[in-house]
C-alpha cells in the first residue's frame, strides 16, 4: 500500500472534520436575531421569551383580550422548553399578521436527534402594536372568559 496516499487522505479527512466542527460551533454560538420593535415578529419573540422566562404576566399582556386566553390559561399550559425558536415565515396585511415558527427540540447536530414543532401565531393590530390572537402555544385550550 501507498503510505503517502494514506497520509494525505487522513489529513484531508481530518481537515474536513475540523471544518465541520468549527461550522457547527459558529452556528450554535451566533447571537439571537432581534426583530424590529413594533413588528409582528417582535411581538411573537417577546411572547415566547416571556413564556420561557416564566414571565406569564408579560406574555399575557401580548394576548388579544378578545382571544379568550388569560394568564391562568398560560399557567395551565404545559410544554417542553425548546433548544431554539426559529421564525420560518411571516406575513402581514392591514390589520392581521401570521408568524410561523419552528420550536426546535434536541441537542444539536452532533449530540443526537433534533425535531421541530411548527406553530403559527395569528396577530391583530392594536393601538399598542400587535397582539396575539386565538389560543397560541402553549395555551391551546383557553377558557372563554365571556359568560
């Protein structure tokens, strides 16, 4: 066997593995995107961050009162904390918007399996900006506050 060819091949494979590890570390450590204040994406970002931080009052303040969800509904909501949240699509028209996110669970590309839960947030325009309508993650079964 040609030992020189084996050494070159081993060096090339090692370099590729090193590049893959560096790329993975860079992508994991990049800072979170901050959306412009007053946008539907920023409202969803604040809502999800409040949920993850345990600030359910803050999260509830971003809910449309007409939607029927309250802080009590958020307290009843159960969820697994995602490793990251990725906005995959958004659209806004005059008074309504939709923001789609992937809640990604798992430990990353080298630590095991990852999977994502797709969530769509519907929003309505309000005097204060945007509010989340309906029954959003993780409060899927809100009680109707109206008699």
